[in-house]
């Protein structure tokens, strides 16, 4: 029989380590092979750890609650099991949660580990949790030691006898709702994917490729925008009808465009460009479709404003003049 221990604490003055040492002593006496994985020492290869479940008959998920929740290392390991673990193998593995708390929340931590393992499809065992303010509480109390030893014996007995478990609603939820995206990977492909995810050089290469593609796509978009950089300008200049004594600077903000259209009118002269300028007499805002309706003659500036398709601020006297100097009908 083999039992793997996955420890998610930080390893410093940790009551959970004391409990794990006592459990390991009992399992050694029962001739059980025990292997411990300290996640804080393996933080760069956590995504590959689900591979170590293959030879295990049972596991212990152990962590210490120092502030809130089961901690990041343990959560990463469970995420890796969900993404890369062999679900058929996990379904045959018993798990015993061990959670010690130096603050608050050991019951919730134990429940979270049990729930996560059930959702993964694994078999839960009765766990162990406690609030340990001082290590001496454990070391000087024989009753607590007997409780730990009893839990270790029960874990051995459960795995050795392959005790059945009643169906859990967590597994039903997994089957009906919490279904991972189906990418049709075999266990071997999942294992290879987990190796890639833990390979920093591979990840960096992938990031570089993504950045290169992003840059290429941005350049393509930029080329497309350049092709449309004169849109509406020719329409405005072609359909301009000078009005004696009229001079104004106009800004048209089109929602889909990065820059507004600036129209400078001075008597018979007109200058249109995409850009920005201060001191405009009128600022209009509309969608690209509304502007297309205006330059196609289906609408005009005043009707668009009255219909609510265009917003305007500035000198409202100019609004009526716009339909006199731009004749699109």
C-alpha cells in the first residue's frame, strides 16, 4: 500500500507537520509506503504533481490555516488535479484531509478539501482538524496523540478494506453542471500538457508567440484603419456649398473612430481632417451609421439631432446653417 501526503503549509513552526509526522510513524509501523510532497518546495512544478497520484492507493491533503482558507499552494494543486489529473485514477483514490488552524477556520478548511476531492470524483475519508494555538498543546497531551494515531489507523483500514462510500451530491453536481470544457484529451495528453504548463521556457516562448501575433494583428488593423482614414472627408468637401460671411470650426465625434473629424470653414474655403483641435464652435457626436445616413442624403444634421441620433453642444445657431453649407440630397 502507498499513501502520498501533499502538504500545503509554509513549513515554519507548523502544527500540521507535527500531526503528519505522527501519522507517518503509525503508517510505517503498518508497513505502508509513505511519500510526502511539500508544495512550497515544489511550487514551480505543482502542475506536474497529479502524475504522482498514479501509484497511490490513498492520499492525505494537509494544510495549515494561518489567516483565511486553505492557502494558495494547496489550491494550485487542486486546480492542477482538475485540469491535468487522470479522473479515472482519482476515482479510485481515498483522501483524508488534515487541517490545523492557528487562527480560525479549520472546520471549513477540512470541508473544502473533502468537497474538492469529491467534485474531482475521488473517495473521501474521515479527516482530522483542530485549533492549535501553541505546539506544546499537542506535544504534552497524550489524548491528542491517541486521536491522531486512531485517525491514521482508520485511514489504513479504510484503504485496505476498500470501504465503499455513499453517493455524494457533489459528484452529481460535477456530472450535471460543473463539467469542464471537453477538449478530448487522453490521460497521457493531459500529463504532457501539465509538463508544458510547468516548463517556464515553454511558457515564455508561447507568450512571445502570442505577442508577435498580437503585434501582427494590430498592424493589420492599423492598415485597415489607414484605408478608411479619409472616410467622410471627401463627401464633406464635395458637397460643401460656401455661405458668404460664414466661418466656424466644427468637430464631429464618430463613436467607432479613434479620432474626430475637424471641419474648418472660412467663407469659400473648407479644410477637413481626422485629428483634434481646441476652440471648436460646435461639437457633434453620433454613430458611424448615422453619419452615413447624412452623407447619403437619407437624413440631415438637424433631423438627426431632433431624432436623438446626434448629440450636440456649442453654438446652436450653427446647427441650421450646417444643412445649408452641406447639401447631400
